[in-house]
């Protein structure tokens, strides 16, 4: 059974890779600048935040939950870090990450207690915290915005640095996180428990898996990553207001689902969600090159999400049939 799921994951990632290459080729044909050094840096920089957040919610979605508060957390974190820097000119980039990560942990603890502790539906809980956090940004910010002048030069320098002139530091850090989470999910007991919990939550309780602990820590991790992503937002845009990253949770969920994270839990990899994030951003780049209106970009994101969900159900159905056939064969 394990080998079956492994082949399914590898097949999904390989298919995504082919689709990504095709999308890049088509977009490069439409707009040759897209495949230049500058275009590649822009694509990877734009992908970094979405990829980071998709990796952050991967364990949650694998356990059959969701976190819709991530985009609001990014906005609150970005504004709070910028405000703190403006009031403390000696702030360093390390302190920026500490402030952003701490805020994310607080929000993650709130979500974790409500979902894991009280066993409330994660969709409802995180939709509520989405509005609470976004409302908190509006109240605290009081319509004050910040630009590069109030931010540490060291932070902005990191955001504008690229290895070999092509690999932006933010995207490189997302790749490092991807490798860590991929290792965690595959080789640790806690990671494997995530798949078991998502595959069959009632059975996970019956066999004594630490459902509360795994779920609670997954929400703290997601909140922490969202808080860190707020600092990445500042590194990329060097400005922030109360609407920062507004409504982008759809793009993150779309990247995760397109990348192979099943909404019914128990499936998906960190590598897949990064490929999914790259694919979503590539398609957005192609639409921008064609001069497509922002409304249609959002609509196409929604369409991609529906197609990904449908594809996931088809693959899940085929896997179930293959597993059933294998069990029958073994008995015979």
C-alpha cells in the first residue's frame, strides 16, 4: 500500500513538472522577457511567499483541516514589523523575523486551540480568525502605511539579493523549508502520523495517535510561517499598508491543491506544493503578459482550484480501485 501511494505522489509531481515546463514555454513565447534572467527572478520572487505559505499549511491539509487566516496573518505581520522598525531605527533583519514569527505563533495557537482543543470545524474557525486578524490590522494601523525609508536596509538588501543572479534569497529560503518539511513528513513518526490522521481521523483516535498534539503544533507551524511570510512581503515590496496580501489565501490553497494536497486528507508532499505555487504564478504571469483584467485572473485561479479538486478525486478513485484489486489479488 505504501508503495502505491508513493508511486501516486511521484506521478503527480512528474505530471506537474511537465505542465509547468509547458506553461513556462508558452508564456515565454507570448512574452520573451518572461524567460530572461530578470523574468526568472521576478517569477521566483513572486512565487516565494505563496510557496512558503503552501508549505506551511501542507501538514494541516494532510490532516484534513484548513487554515484560511494565513493571508491576513501575512498582512498583519508585515504592517507590525514595518511599524516596529519605524519606531526603532536600530532594528535588524533578525529582529524583524522574531517579531513577525512571534505574531504568527500567537495566531497559530488561537487556531490550534479552537480546532484541535475544542474540535471546531477548521473552515469556520479560520474563516473567523481571517476576519478578526484583518479587522485588527485596520484598527491598529489607523490607515498609516510605510515604505522603504522606515525599514532596515539589511532586510531590503536580503530581499533584493539573488544567488547566481537568478535565485532570489526568499525563494531559496522557501526551498530550504521545503526540504525540511519533506524530510519531516517522510522520515519522522510525527510526519507519518499526519498522513494517518488525515486518511482516517476516527481510526487515528482509536489507535492512540496524538491527534491533538499533531494538529495543535501544525497550526502553530502554519501561523509561524505566515508571520515569517509577512517579513518576506516587506523584503519584496518595501512598502505596506492595511490591505497587504488581501484575499491571497485562495492562491495559496490553489497552489497546495494543484500541488497534490488532497482536501480529504492523507495525501500530498512539500515538493508538490512548491511546484503548484510555481505553476499558479506562471499562469498569472502569462495572463499579465496577455493584459488580462485582474478580475479574470482571480476567476481563473478559482477555475484552477476546481479542476485540481476534480483531478484529485479522479486520482483518489483510481488509487482506491487499484488498492482494492491488489488486496483481492493478495488474498487469492
